[in-house]
C-alpha cells in the first residue's frame, strides 16, 4: 500500500465516509423538499395579505432583480428542490477518487513487481 497519500485509517475508511455523506445528502434533500412543499402550500394561500405591507412584500418576493435573473421566490424554489445535489456530487467524487487511487496503487505495485 502506498504511503505517498496518507490516509490514516486507510482508503476503505475514506470511501465509507463518502458513502455516509451520500446518505446524509439524500436525507438533507428529502428534508429540503419537505420545507419547499410547506413553503409552496403557504404561498398558495398568499399569507402576506392584500394590505399595503402584504402587497409590498409580495412584489419584493416575486420581483425580478434589476440586473436580470431569477426572482427570489423562484430561486428559493430552485435551491430547495436540489439542495442535496452538491453533497451527493461531493460524496460520489470521494468514493470515485478512492477507487481510482486503489486501482492506480495496485497497477503501479504490479508494474514495479515485474521489474
């Protein structure tokens, strides 16, 4: 086993951490989608009201920024609907990096043994 990359508890432990992170990413994604569902439910009832304060809030909440782009309300929906994705990508990268490391380490070890 290579000592160039120091994995104190070994590559299997690092891969296991990536797998645990994937599970947490899935759980986080489900929780965020639950929050989004609650927000959508509340938005449907227009809880801000029709008075001046409520109208001002609704206008700000749904306003497209002066510089263009997505209104805050839509950005909120978009971010919550994919909240777990970045953690899932990181966890996949960890697991794949460890697998590639192990394959490369074995290949290099075999090549050295043939010399």
